[in-house]
C-alpha cells in the first residue's frame, strides 16, 4: 500500500511537471513578438509590456487593485519581479494601483518625475519607493533624452523637457506627465499620460519625432488633450483610450472622437473593448 502511494505521488508530480513544461513551451512560442497590453482598470491608466527577451514593464497602475489580477494573467504565478515600472504622474488614477503592485512585486528600476505633492497617497508612494530602494531598486528621475533599453526595445523619455525633481506642484500633476516612446524595430508606441494642449504644443515645437503606430490617448479622451496639431505630428494608425465605463467626466469627449475619426485613426477603448493587446514583430503591428 505504501509503495502504491509513492508511485501515485510520483505519477502526480510527473503529470504536473508535464503540464508546466508544455505551458513553458507555449509561453516561449508566444514571446516572439513585443506585447503591449492596455489593461481595463476602470477610469485610469495601466499598461503591461513584455519583450521577446521576457523583460516585463508596467506603465502606471490604474485607480485600484484591479491591476493585480491583470498581472497574474500575464506573468507566471511564481514571478514577483518587474524590470521597469513607470509612473507617468502622481495622480491616484495612475498611481494607486502601483502602490498595491510594489507592495507585492520587486522592481529593478522605477521611473518617475520626482515632483512633490501633498496627499496621503503621495506619502504612501514615497514610502513604497524607500522599501523598493532597500530591496535594490534604482530610482530614475525622468527628463527628456533619456533612453532605456530592454533587449531590442528602446524606451525614450520625451517629456518633461527638464528635470522636475523636488518641485512643488502648484496645479494638477497632469502638467508634469512623463511621455514615453517605445521603439521596437520599425514600430513605435507613444504613451502620453494625462498631458494637455500646452505640453502637446511643447512636444511638437521641440522638433522631436512623435510619429508612432500606436498612440495612448492622453487624459482618457479629455477635450483639453489630443489636439489636431499633435495628432498630425504623431499620425497614429491605432489610438487607445483607457477609460472607465459610465464615468462622470464624459470621457472620451465627442471632440476627441471626432478628431480621431476625421484622421481615419482606428480607435479602441477599454470601456468597450476590455483589455487591448497589440503585438509587434518589429516591422508591423497587429491586434491579438
């Protein structure tokens, strides 16, 4: 009887190991492309990037803990590390979820602006940063012309144009957003946080190439962002709007949707499409 139990235990272990091995085979097969997934986290922003070399990057975390279940769907259950975390700006609809993530995951690098703000969640953010630093995380203060590489992926910081570290916010943090351009081969993804017309005008006037295949629409489709001039400079094939169902702000606004439609841009929305996954093989992009 004892031998039978041992044999059954070994057989069970081998069965589980077999499933695990096949899971890894399919995971490797699925990793040949750059994967950018815009999470449906409600009225907020969060996106997960995985490179073919299996670098894992999280851009913003949304307004709550929904991002945790999204990460669980995209990462092995035993993996609790992120190569890079980017906080576009310290507003709760982008930052709150990152607080939950960084309590449970270790980040190698964390990129943010370093601006000062008076708010309980901001104090919580500083506390989490300190704990991550003690675990070996490197904190990067965003400024234009920074380049971060992850395998064959290049992440360029386009905005803010100069370091904002230590500056006290006198207005909304939306005016201090990190704008990042992800470059993979001949394809580009532009992440704009919640920037407004003023920041868009600065970027267009700065002479930096904004042309991108995919544009993450700023500020959930607010009428004070995504100007015609900015859209013309980016010339996206696909626009993604991260927005919550039945939100009280009227996002995305008819003005933004009209501008996108007039330019023939394919528009996807998390409130209608749920999680949105876009893949790139370095030459072209396609929806999964």
